[in-house]
C-alpha cells in the first residue's frame, strides 16, 4: 500500500520545494516535494524532528517519579503521558486491578483531557479551513477569522476547552504537573463541592458537543465527494478496544483491522505489543515507521486516533455518540471509512462521547470513594497503553532492583501515524499539485492533510519569531529561482 | 458557564516547560513568587498561574482583572529582560503550537465584546532550550533581576505598571 512517491527514481535535477514549518500542527515538521520541469510531483515526504532523547531523559530516574516526570515531555498532551506512565507503574508495583474509585477518577481525567484536546483541534486549528475553505485568504483563515465570522462557535470552542481543563485540574489536583495518578491508583477523589462545580456546566457542554457534531456533518455533506476523496488512502486501523468490543480510550486489548475491515488481530494483551508491532526505520527520517509484523513493512502500516477508533469499535457505551457512530458508519458502506477528512467527524463524535461520559461519572458515587490505592509485589517491568487524543500511546519501562529506570520505550501516537501521514500528502500531491505551479493555497492543501491527523510534533519550547512558512523553488542546477514566504503576521512576500 | 471561582484583581501568568532548559524561566519565576507570597503581603491580591504555553482558554483566566502580567523566556529579547505593555493583536500566532499573549488578549476581546484589562509582558532572556537541560547560569542571573523588578512592581498600584 506504500506510495511510489516515497522515493523518486532519479531525484537529480528535480525541482525541490520545502514547506517548513507546517502551520497549525503541534511542533515542527516540514514537507519536501520534488517536481520535474513539467511540475509533475516525483517525490513527497513528511519530515518530523521530534521525540529523540525522550527515553534517555527518563533513564536513571526512580520509577515512582514517572507519572509526574513524563508530563514534561510534551506541553500539548501531558495528561496522556501521565496516565500511560501511571498504568505502566501500576504494573511495576503489582497493582493488577485498580479500585473502582481510582479507575473512575483516572477515566474522568482522561475524558477531560480528550474533550479539551479535540475542542482545541477542531475549533482552533481546523475550523478555519473547514469553515472558510482551503483557498481562503491566509490572513483570514485562522481562529481570529472564525471569531469574526462565527463568534458563537468560536466562543463555544474556548469554553469547551476551558471545561476540559477544569476537569483535569479537579481530578489531577493542579492545572499542570498534576499528581492525581500515582503508581497503584490515585491520590485523591472528588468531594461534593468539586462534583457540583463540574456538574454546573455539563448540560451546556453536552449541548455544545452535540452542536459540534452537527456542524461537522453539515460541513462534510456540503462537499461530500470532496471530503470523501481528499487525501483518502486505504489503511489498516489500530486501537484499543474493550473486552466486549466497546469503544474505550483508557483500557482494553489491541485490535487491528485491514482496509476491508477484516480482523488482523483482536483483544491482544498490550503488554505483548512488541510481538505484534515493529518499528521500522528509513534513512531519510528521524521518526520511526511502525507496522504490523504479520503484514510486513510495506503493507502493515496503519492509522491510529479518532478515525481508527470509531471505525474499529463495535459500539459506544453512551447513547448520543452511538447514534452518531451509526450515522458515520453509513458513509463507509460496510467498509472502514478511509477519508482523511473524516478524522474531524470521528474526533467530534469522540468529543460528544467524552461529554456524555463525564456526565455519567459525575453521577457515580465511586468518584467520591476513599479506597484509592492498591499495591502488590514489585515487578521489574511495566507497560502502559492508552488511547491518547491523537491515538494509541505506548509506554514501557524496565527497572533495576533499586527501582531505577534502566530502559524505556515510547511509541507515541504521531509516530504510529507516520507512514499514513506521508501517504496522505502523496495522495494530495498526486491529485492537486501535479502539473500546477505551486501557490500558498495549494500548499495549504498539503498541510490540511497533515492537520487532519492532529499530529503532536511538540517540543513545547515556543521559540517564536521564525518563519511560519517558507517555500523554496530550486531549478535543475540547484539554483534558487523563486521563494515564497509567509511571515509571522501572515504577510505573503515573494523573492525572485 | 460556571463563575464560582473567585479572581484576584491582578493576575501574574508565567509559562514555559520546566524540563526545557531556559524555557523553565517562566515556571521558575512562578516558584519564586509562590515562595515570596508566603513571606510578603504584597501578593495578597494577586493570582499566580502557570502553564506550559498559552492557549485560547486562557482568555477566560483574564476575566475580572484590573491588570495582567505575562512572564516568559525569550530567545531574542535584550538581556536581562524586557518589559512592555501589550496590545490585543490578531497576530496569527496560531501558526505555532502556542499563542502569543497579544493573541490571547484578542480572543478575550472577541468573546467578551469589550477591551481586555491592561496587560504587560516581561520577557526574560534565555539561551539554551534543550530537553532535560538545566537553566543556564546567565539565565538564572536574568531571572533574579526580573524577580527584583516584580517585587518592586507589586508594591505599586497596577495602574502605574505602565510607567515601569
């Protein structure tokens, strides 16, 4: 299933274009395109500089620090790392099953973070493209433009995001660097005041979440053929799944399906993940290319995240999200939905599920329980896997007899989607860029394909002032013939 | 939405990643101010908040304030720090993984339909931002000088901060 555009047969003499950095994705990445003299795309690659050094950063630290320490890996989804590490350390301390209170508090935290992350992505990062079109004036195609033209929607995005952050604050104890999840459980439950505080807004959140799903459906069906075909690729899908096949972002077994919906493996104990998934390397990228071992490197790559999760699950446990899943599945006509832009739709179904699940948990007396912690016999290794907002996240640790981490392995969601994102930009290159002079609007289409995955390339250093977008055109003699730049203020300038 | 939380009239908002070398200047200032709050009453009417980076929801944290001070590390400001008044600006910082304070002020203006409170930016010069690195010695010195400035500022009325 890998595209022939991954590597040009004769790269010498081809025109090279670089889109760097990508905008409205978390962190730093770039796309390189090679075109011949007729502007036919011969090679398209997504390069991401990320995550190297994370494992080294962790080594040598005591295991009990992990749930707090790993939050510093990423400013975008610290709660995902917090919970994945907490699950791994549960195993290390021999806590094979958490108390109901501990598990439900963690789930509440996870629903809060997924809700706020999905709200940010849709309302802030992608709605400008979806509401205004990919060829809208670049100065207008941003969150400020959304607020200007759709003030109600933009405000809802802000408040959904804020609510999710409040759920995290209440469950984790702090806005950031929370210590809520600890090896073997949690360090606090919720009191009545905290529950009432969160309950105060949940009805409004549910209304807005349903409204967001209705909005994306309207947008999707307004240009149905385009949304179905844009950057569409046939891929395998990987996600966690609950024992009975229900959607579950906190815990379950691994399920993989092929592009026709056939099961590759199901309900696999995630501690055995390395028997089923291998991490391939390519000489042109620092980021690894995971694939399903039994299918092989060429055809075994897969997608993770909302699209994979909604396709893979048999049902949602909450009624509104389940109703939306059934409607979503119709467009697949019996097969997994492969439209890359359907990520947005699936993401908002998940947002609705998170809102419903938060409402359910706030009515569950277990979240006020006092039985918070379980401990057993210390183990020498632990693996924690969760469905982070962007997809399946693996944490694995080996410790020595002093409890010090000797080895760590992380496969983050964006790495899981690496090959798929590359295939999506090649699909765009084939269908929209071939034979055309490159323009900002055309190049934005490449970025739109990447943004659909909500990649987290974060380094969280916010070094501002760099060029948000720079395109260099180089002729066959490797001479710069044209340069298009988008400044930090959105101004476009051309240098010949 | 819920308005149960009480707000102090002044907000000091620091941001940065504590594990990214000098990017930790913001959170380090937060720690200094938290300690200072225990020994000095001059921070009694000031809320302290910290986060990895600024995002749209932080516009809500700015509500019901008389003044706001953002504090962050900067790779390009003059050493030891720069202090300036902020304007709400639609500066397209959406193109990075963090919004600028001016852009957050702009979101505030749009969702509240009125001007944000007076806001200021204290940028502390940093030099190294690698994962797992400590704050550099030079940046530590800049941090201390900036801390001294804030201790003086909080003795004054927030309306006079623009005269710094």
